[in-house]
């Protein structure tokens, strides 16, 4: 996660950040500790939201943590999301169908300020054995992954005409 933050760039204390799929809140914690003015997190899992709230040792007054059974629709349609300097989707787009990934990329574009950064991380960034393991598990039990197949996100990002600053992590 520290490598991802370094590659995505740091945020100023007056910046706002959006994260889709905040999981157990590690990035949220890191960003709030750095002094980001506003952190908005969107999460599918109520359990992850509760875990984040229980584990947080920070003042969450600058954070808005939102759980939604339909996070993509929430991001697309809710007026509660504004404009952000950075947006993150770390290992969440991997499980979406291709059409949903395209919708998510469009939604992120609408919510980024001019010159803003979208930071994505997906299985292609992982060591080959992890990618193989994920794909093997998906073939055996696709329901575990919401029935979705792994997609080639890098191609989709390029198709949507994003300027790619980094395309791999060391």
C-alpha cells in the first residue's frame, strides 16, 4: 500500500479523496493521518465498514464511510459525491464485469477534479502466482467472486483514454 501511495502521489492537507472499496480502512487511515481534508469511502460490505469503524484510532470527522449494496450505482447517481483530487480503486475492479468497469471508469472521471489522479491496482500488478491462484479459484468456484470473471483492466483503462502514468509496480 505504501508503494501504491508513493506512485499515486501525495495529497495536500486541503485535498479530498475518494476510495471505492475501502475494505478494512488501511488506506483511509493512512490518508487521514497524512492530513487529507476529506476522505469519502464507498464499500459494498457492511462487515468491512464495521471493521473499519472498530479498528480506527483516528478522528473520523473528516471521513465519510458509506456502505451500499450497489456501490457503483451509488457513485454514479448520488449527489453526495463531489469532486476529488484523487480516487482509488484497489483490487475492486477485478471482480466486475467489463461493462461495469467501463461505467466505473466514467464515474471516476466525472468525480475527479481537473488534473486529478485515478489510482487503480488490480491482479495484473500482483506476482504471477497470485494471478494464477485467483484465476484457478475463479474457475473452480466462480460464485466466490460474485460470478464475475477476471477482466483485462489495463486494456479497458487504455480504451477509455486515460493518461497512464504508471503501469506496473516493482
